[in-house]
């Protein structure tokens, strides 16, 4: 296929590109999500170099973890090398073992499924809701009533005979999944609830920060997330004992001793270096400003896209205050072809726009995973466009 000449683009694609320019006030935008370093980043990084505490020991890690616990309202936050590692440890601590199945949305970033696979477990792919983009609790309940059987409090997949151990919703683009319904479902089917909150730092649902409903939750601080440590992640939990175990297992399971190398189980070298945590402390200090800028940008997009009957701007659910990490529009079904036409036009004119992820069931390594009907997932994939969303593009009140 050859791209149409820019002048030949559909008028609706032109209208979308123009709306992005109107909302941001910029002609060209290089990346979907660029970080902003306007706080004390230089100062804290310089401090790491001057004290030589750049690696696995240092005060910024403790400070970063304390700040995260405070912001999210959880009892314990454990910083890790990235969000994928945090998810991996969440699953292990939740008791996910080789041969188990874990329910995850097919509509997610690949890390969600990979973390399940690292445990030797099998992702069991489930459907999402059209408007909030998270796991559809009602559809999942109806599906499990047929596909699963309960015995002695354990949930099994009738078709595979495998134990379904956990349910891991993901808060898509920073919009929270319906945690209340998903927690009720988890209780009814004997599943451990774990939140992939990688995209949702700063997001509140019914007044409460996400990451508090699951037994364990994971955050990411990759370069494109709302707050970055270069690469990084964190495990959140309200269970004191699990918090201690998370710290222990991510720091090579070393038992404290002034000099001896004693390790009491197979641990992981997943701890976040002090250098990254220093960047993270400076970034977290600015989280309120980032959230305000992102809310302002979302409002500007909402206005710029109003009056376009062939699409909807993705807005926060009525019971939530989203962080608007990644802005998106959903084209209506009859206009799905506009997705690629718009991507081509935007790329030709130097404006960063992206499609949604390829759903997990369309990736070769997860194509044979058990799954429920995924028609909403497939439809959404064909109709979603992500918009430039860096905090610098929004102008706070
Ligand atoms: C970013 C992200 C992760 C973790 O990514 P890392 O790059 O490993 O920090 C996990 N799940 C989702 C949904 C994400 O968006």
C-alpha cells in the first residue's frame, strides 16, 4: 500500500490533525509522551554523583518509596528496576505458580502478559468495556459461570483443567477499571486481585487512589509514563508482611548482615538504583503540576473534538478522577478506516500519533492462550488513536 498524497487525505483525517494542533497550539510534536524536567532533578542527580551513591544503596530509594506510599495511600511501596519486574513479583507473591492461569485483558501492553508467562503461568485473555477500556466485569462473570468450575474455593478452567489463580485488571491510559465489580467477582471466584496500575499514578476512583483494591499492585516509571525514573517501577501493597517480602525478594533475598553474603531463597536483582530514585523524587514533587497540566490538555482536546460526530474523545469515568496519562479518541465503527488515514497524515506532517496496542491474542506467543469472546477488544483496536500527551503540552489553570 502506498500512502495517499497529503493533499488527498480524507477531510475527517485533516480535521483530527487540525484539532490536535488547535488543542496543543503546536504544528509538530515529536513524541507521544515527552518527560518534563523542571524541578530539582539536576540537584538530586548531582548529589548522587557527589556522594558516589549511584547504585543499589542510597537514601533516595527510601525517600522515593515513602513518597509513593504517601501519594497512593498504601502502606508500603517497593521500588523496582521497571514496571514489568514489579508485575512479576506481584504475581509470585500472590501465589501464582507454573501451570496456573491468570485472567488479564487482551487489550493491554505486552508487559502484563509477559509477567504472567515469567511465572510459568498462562494468560487467560478477557474482554474490556467500550467506554472505560478496562476489564468488563459483567461479561467476565457470565463467561466464568460457564467456563470455570469451583471446588473447595478453587476456580478451575473446565476446558484446560488448570487452576485460575488471579485476576489482573489494567487501568488503560490512566482510566481506572471498575474495581468494585472486579473485587466482588474475585471474591466470588476465589481469585487473587492484582492491579496493573502501571499507567495510573495519580488516578483516583471514588476518591481513593488506584492500587489499593488489589492485594498487590504495580506502577511503572518508564520514560513515557506520567512520572519517570528513566526506567523503573514499584510494587504497592497494604499488607505489611507482603511489603517486607517484596523488598526482600527484589533485593536478592539477602539477609541483613554487616559483611556476610547470606541469601535465604532465590531472589531477584530487581531493586531500583539510587540514581533512578533521585530522578523519581524530583519528579514526584511535581506530580500535582503534571496532573493539572494533563487535565488542562484533556479539556483542550475535549473542546477541540467536540462537534465531530464520527468520534468520541475518551473521558474519565463518572466515578473517577483519571490522570489522563495518555489521551485517546475512539472513532465510531463506520469510520474505522480513518485510523490509518489519520496516522499517515499525522506522520507525514510531523505529528506524533499512535494506534492502540496489538491485543495479546493477536501476538504469536499468546495466540493459543485461553480466551473469552473479544469482539469489543478487536473493535476498539481498529478504532482507537492515541494523541500527544506530554505534560508540557497542557497549560495548568
Ligand atoms: C508501562 C507498562 C508496564 C510496565 O512497563 P515497564 O516498561 O516495564 O516499566 C506494564 N503494564 C502496562 C499496561 C504498561 O503500560
